[in-house]
C-alpha cells in the first residue's frame, strides 16, 4: 500500500521506534540518556513544525523593532560600538516587516540576518557597558525584552521526559 505520511507522522514513527525497539535494548545508561534526548528533540521538532514559519516572521519583525529601539536608546553616545549598533538599525532594522509566512527560504534568511545582528549588538553593548556608557543598559534591556519571550517559547517546545538530561 502506498501512503503519504506527513513529516509529523514520520517523526512520530521515529519517537515510537526509539521507545519500543531501541530503548529496551540499551544497557548503557549514557546510551539510554542519548536515546531519550533524541526522543525529546524529535518531539520538540514535531511541536515546532506547525508554528515554525509564523514564529520566524514574528521574531523577525520583533528584531527589526528591537534593533531600532536599541539604537535609539543609545542617543548621542559616541564610539565604534554605538555606531555599529546604529548602522544595523539603519539597515536591517529599517527593513519592512515580513507579512505572514510566504517563501520559507526568504523567511529563514531574513530571520538569520536579524539573529546575527541582535547577537552582534549584544557584543557591542557589552563593550559599551564595560566602557561605562549608561545608555547601553537601556539598549540591552530592550533587546532582552524582545528575546525573553522567544527563549521561553523554544524552551516550552522541547520538553524532556524525566527532567533535564545531561551528557555528563
């Protein structure tokens, strides 16, 4: 019989196969932990699939706004780090927000550019804070306020059976 399983169906099959066929045959505790981590990651991907593209669009648009606001919070601060933050806000942050998901490759690419810009801003803000620039604190707060809900969303997407498992 020819079927067309969805991506979710295939991932569910992997999770079930790990549970029924692999885990019972593993005697090594580290191998068991690795298999459970694989199950958890596969389950996280299953839960992330339906919202992935819309999450990228939401985060992309939030990063645009955060880049602009973080630069504005620096006011007239001088220096190379502040200039780099303003440049990112003037280029990437000034781009139009993305509409509801369209082209997945374009969405992923735009999201990655902004992710890298936010990361680079965090490095520059660290430099400014170490130099004693108080405006950097407000700018960092803006970026943290944008990032925190996204981190919580991802953490909630990847549950772990039996608590957190480590590789140690």
